[in-house]
């Protein structure tokens, strides 16, 4: 009896569950519910393109170079006795860097002084002899030939004195060259020769002087890069039309961005453009100069530079996320008044303050999908929700 009762209860529970499942199934798949679901298009955020004053830029990659680069070499030979700097420090023009043993050159200077004094004494004697000879010649007590000899002796003594004075000046120069000073201000490299080594000087005999160290001047600092012939012509035409300053007069301002930086936080000016295009590469070398007061930029480092190719002008801008790529084409999704999605091919300009400039393909009246673009399909319906476009001044 108990088994029959338990069986009847289980059958009743199964029947109730079946009815509930049937009701839910009929409700879920009813035509009314499906119509309601299909009548609710996906929501997207739309906005009119923002009108903004922009400048068209051309970007390049280049490398920093020192404003001045000097190889410090010895002018005289001798043993190195002193190194007066710390490797890598900043030095000023005229700072003493090295001292070469001056004693041989002090001795040479003393010898030259003695020779110059002896020559000066000979000149004085020759002049006195010539003066006496002139008085005797007037009284006809001295033959003309003897007077001519004294005149020649005075000229020879003058010549010997001039030679001695030249040797004296040369000895003074050589002594001063034993103290090697910084020819420019900048950051010095490591010393290449240690104290006690024999230094070879670069004299007039054609010998190669020993390299002691190098100095680079880094404030201001150069930035060199190559631009294509097409870019070069764009700048030339813009300068000819008066939209930008000439690329050769040092007035065209440029902006730079170091590796790892988001914004164009450094400003300089284009100060040099080469005189010909490289025939093998089809590029032309350009150079910018910029201030480096904190010495944070080091020669040899790479960076990005952008050069304006137009004057400021009004353009339409949209968020970069609103742009889709279809192979080589750029597309934006727009929404019509009835909520239908349309695709428009556009032409892109530069990025300005985090927003993408659109040069053609859309108008100021187009409602562009700026959020939820992945939920939109051309020809399908969407539920547009109003949004706004705002530039980010932190992103140049």
C-alpha cells in the first residue's frame, strides 16, 4: 500500500512540472514575444562631428645630435701629469682638463729668451756702428764700401732678432699647449689616456695627435631626420603659398616627442635643409634645433618630430575609436533619422588633441556612431543615444 501511494505522488509531481515547462515554452516562443524582442534595436551613442581649428602635420623619426662635438687632442708631446676633471661631468669653455709635463718646454722657452736677448744686443751694436760710420762717411774718413758693410750688418742683426722673437713666441705657445683646456662648454666623455702615458702631439710634422677625450655641447641640441621627396615638395608648395614659413629661414616651428611620451612636449625650429635630394634614397636631410636647459636629452637618442604643412584651418574631428578599417579603406558608421545604420568611406587627416581629423567623406550634419560601433551593421536599425565629442588638451 505504501509503495502505491508513493508512486502516485511522484506521478503527480512529474505532471505538474511538465505543465509548467509547457507554459514557459509557449510563452517564450510566442509570436508576440519574438516581435517585442525584434522591435528593440541595440543602443548606440551618436554625435555630430566636432568643428575644430587644426593644423596638418607630417611626422618623421630621427636622431638627436650634439650642437657642437669636439675631439680634445694634444698639441705638444710629453708625459701626462694631471687629469683635472671627472669622467662625464659638465665643463665650461676654458676649464683646465689635462696637464702635460711642462719642464722641457720651460727650458725651451728660457733658451729662446736668451737667444732673443742676444739678438737684440747684436742689433743695438750694429745700429751704433752704423751711426758712427755715417758720421765718418760725412767727413770722408770712411770708405763707402765699409759703410755699406755696416749697413748690411745692421739689417742682418735685425733679421736675426726677428727670427729669435719668432722662436720665442713658438716656445711660449708650446708651453701654453701643455695645459689642455676645454674648447667648448658641454658634457665631457671619459679620459682616454691615464696619467704617466706619453702623449703624441699633433704638430706641423703631420703626426696624429693622441685623442684625450671628447666634449659634446647639448644645450641647445640638434635633431636630424630625413624626409621623402614627396614630403619635401608638400612643404615647398605650402611655403610658396604663404601657409607656412620657409623651410630654410629658421622660422618654421616644429614639435618633438621622445620615446615613451604621449604628447608633443618639446618645441624647436627647423634650421637647416640640405641642398640636394639623395639620388639613391630619394630623401633629403633636414635638421631642427631645440633648447635643452635641463640636459635631459642625450645625443644619439631617437625621437619623433612633426612639421606643420598647412596653416591653422577649421576641420571636422571624431574620436579615433569611431573609425573602422576595411582593408585599405577607412569607414565610419552613421545613423539616419529612422535609426538605419549607414557606412561612409572617409579620408583621414592628422590626429589633433586625441581626435581624428576627417578631411572628406562626412558632413557636419552626419550623426556618427562614437560608441557601440561593433553593435551596428549597415542597413540594420539601432537606437541612437545622444553623446558628445571633446578634445583632450593633454594629447597634442
